[in-house]
């Protein structure tokens, strides 16, 4: 029991690691390149993104702890539900380097569409294990839906930027 708080914190913090690294590595590109993109009127303010991701990463991280705990740790029962989570988290982290780092709208779009499928699969697999954990993913899926629509719209409205940085 004494160590459980460390697992709780570790699982909760984990999603923030990749998110922070993605921001840190691409922070210069975010302000310079992103501002020049043609974006829809409903695009959230840049200030909203770190707030939203902090809340979403915290919820999904804690949810992953609940699932891990309910399955008795790294058991054979945990392979699919936590494997789906890990895969979607990797795609989540990869989006920023594709979009901001490589400025490759094609790869960012493919990434987020695959991410959507894995995130939905994660929620479905978690629902049978821990309904609270699954419900903690609902805001994440809502934000992903908006982010997917935004990525599609930016992809469509900036055709000259689809394949990445011009050398």
C-alpha cells in the first residue's frame, strides 16, 4: 500500500512527459509556422491548448492507473487494454513532431486518424474493466474529435504544406 501512491503519480504523470517533450522540441516552430497557417474561425486560441492537454493528460494518466490496478498490474489481462493505451499515447506524442517539427500535414493527418481509432478502442476495452477509467477518457475523445477536424481543415486549407518543410 505504501508504494501505491508512487504508481498513481507515475501513471498520472507519464502522458505529460511526451506532451512536454513535443512542446519543448517544437516550441519555436509553434509560434512562427503555426501562426502563418490558414485556420478556421473555430480554431481554439493557442493559450487553450496547454490548459486542455494538462487536464486531459492528467485524466487519461490516472485512468490508466485505475485499469492497471484493477488488472493486478502487468498481468496477461493487461496486455490488450494497456497495449492499446500505450499505442494511442505514442501516436498522441508523435502528432506534434509530425505537425510542428516536420510541418508534414499528411503525416499529422494519418497519425491523428490512427490515434482516433486507438483511443476509441482503448475506451471500449477499458469500459469492461473500470467504467470510471473509461469515462475519464470521454473528454479526451471529445478534444481529439475537435483536433482531428482542425487537422483535416488545416490540411485541406493549406495544400502547399502537405508534405513537410520545404528545403
